C-alpha cells in the first residue's frame, strides 16, 4: 500500500462521519493493494500496540478486502446494506467511502490498519501492530472466516463456496478430490486432510512406503482402516495464508501422481480421478508432479 497524500507512510488523521472522514477513507481505500485487507476501527479500545495519535488501535468494525479481480469486498452492514457482502469496483471508491462513513459514524480513520498478504498488520503510518495472545483484538475474525477469505482470494470462487460446517471445517475440492480444512486445539492449529485411496488391503509394506513418500514434504501420509490419507497440521496462531498456500500447492502439484502410484502398487479405490480438474481448481491440467523419485511406485522400486 503506497503512501497517502504523497507521503512515504500511511499517516492519516481521525475524523467524524462527515465529508472530511469520507475523503480520508477514500484516500486509504484507493491505495489498498490486491490481497490487502483494510481493518476499519473505532476509537481507543483495549487491544493492540500501535495506531492513532496515542498509539492504540481500537476495536474492529469490519474489513474491506481487495480481491484479485480488482473489486473491494465489504460486509453489507458496513455500508448500510442488507446483503452479507457487497462488491465495489475501483471506480466506486468515493461512493464506498461515503457509505461507510455514513453508516458507521464511530469510525476513526486514523486507527484503521492494513493487513498484507503475509498476514502482517500495520498502522497507516507503517508501524507493525503486535497483539498479545490474550488481547481481544486477536479475535477480530474467526479462523474459519480467515481461511474462507483466503480460499476465495486464491481460487476466485465466491465466499459461499467455502461455508464452514458447525465445527468450523471447510471443504475444498482439488483435482477432483476432497480436502478438509479442520480447526484444532481451540483454533490454534489447522489440519489439512484428504483421502487418497480407500479400500486398500492390509500390506506390511504400506506404512514404510508411505513414510518414504512423506520424506522432505510438508504433507505426511498414513493408512487408517484401509484408507490412505495425506495430511498436514499447521500452526495458525496467527493464521498466515502463505503457509496454507504452500501445503495446497504441494498437494495440487503432486496428488495425481501420488494417487496413481499408491493405487497401482497397493490397489483400492482412487479418490482422485485420473486427469483431475474441478471448479475450485486453480488449473485443470492434471498436475505435472515435482519429479520426485518414487512417486510412480511408492515402494521406491525402479519400473521394469
């Protein structure tokens, strides 16, 4: 996010819900980069370590997300609308700023913060915001909500495509297979799990073969009651989208080769169809794999 009013930083000034506040907010919104999130805040609150004239960030009113397609996504409640989320094109930034200022007169523009693509939050003057583990500001948005926003931005699919269930789990389709993203340990961890092959007969060599497949990878592989799973458990305190992206990229690049090798060697029913490719996939070319030795044959044997 570039500087505001020609400066190198992000310094802004507080304002009430009048034309001045709307204009200040418009300047901030206009410079929001793709993948960045603008957290709109009220006046002084209990959380944070930076922001505003007195160095305190206030409670969060809501967030504006800069989507890959160039639009700005905002909760309907922030603009006085009835829809859960509304989209504004870049040509409507002035109207968006005016609607937010009118609907939320408690907005304090100086205390807004920007979260970049790596999950680092900064004040408008560029100071990094550090929030303690017990600070209410850390719980501005639930883990499932952070994950679904990340997935929507990564795939281009709407938020409703990643609606969590009652336990906060989100289903993602990759290469025609089902991936489950499950919060664990009071939302301090996120499990990424997917069944690769089911109905696999017991084989003493299976566990050793799966151990070799997981060597040097983010994903590990295990067999449970005849089903071969791939999984990774990520620390998400805080949630960093780049970490989840690395796991999903590894899965996306290699899963078809892995499934083909396990199925050819140990039998069972494939849970990823040959060729792959679905509506949620970022590409449908079937996955080229990463050329690791042993992908084609989990036993690690040379082909005849």
